[in-house]
C-alpha cells in the first residue's frame, strides 16, 4: 500500500526539503569517516563476448550505494573491473553460485554481475541480487547482482555484507517494499554498519581503497 506521504510527494505537495529532513532525522548527524572499502567488480560476458551490463550501469549502482552508505562514514570505491566467462553468466543453482568463488579477489568486496540469477529455494522465481557465502568456505563470499537489478540492489546486498538483516519498513534500503519515496538506512542500521566497518578495518580483512 502506498503511504499518504508518498502520495503527497508524488503529487508535489510534500517538498523536497521535507523529504530530506525526514531522512536526516532517520540517519542522525553526519558521521565521521570510518574507512574506504574496495569494490572489485566482475561482469559476465555473453556468448558473443559482450558484457551483460555496461560500465555506466555498474557505476550507477556503485554511486547509489556510496550515497546511501555515506551517512555511516563508509566510503565505497570501485578499484577493479574484470570479465567473467559466459559459462558463469546464468546462475541457476547453489553450485552455480559457489562456482563464482573462483573469481573472488582477496581482501576486497567482490561484486559479480550476471545475466540472470534464479532463486535456489523457489526455482520458479528470479532474484535481482544476493549476498552469497560459499558453503565449503563461508569466508569466501560475494555479492551477486542480476542484470535486471534496480538501482538500490547493490546497496541492499552490501547492507547484508555489513551485517544488516531485512526490514519491514517501506522504503528502507533493507526492505522489499518501495513507494517511490527516497530510500534510507535508519539510525540503528547506520550504527551497525559503522560497527562492522570498524571491525573490517581493524582486522585488515579488506584492503583500504
């Protein structure tokens, strides 16, 4: 159900300033920088050798994630871009997801962009993204993005990477419900992201970007 606030925003009756104020209240004061984290992007190619998504699409996903993580003091920067072979372009099973582990680069947040991503629990459905851990070696994990992913999907999956669960609040980054209003992390989520970021930085599990 679309909220009254979202309807007012759509109709132009709720000002951009009011929407900004709402998000600022949720996020709290601007956070001091914690760390800059590296994103290593791997894009699958189709049988003709063309990437399933171009650099502009990838950069838009990264930019939106960076914007949403900024209130937590976390910077996200693309530090590498590479190709995945066509055999990895369509991810249908758990084994297909596990196969992406071979392309994981150490000490970076790995993002794999594929042509399609099937739900392994309900094969009738397709997903736009997932945060995946390889079963045999769960420390080897990555974000998998489908070429059909909407602009905030990378931010959602990175939220899982930084320890967040799903939210039932509409327009929250970690929710599946969108009304057309701006998406946001709430204050508790921002604090959890900061805590995880400090842990990653202290453990040196990720290289500085």
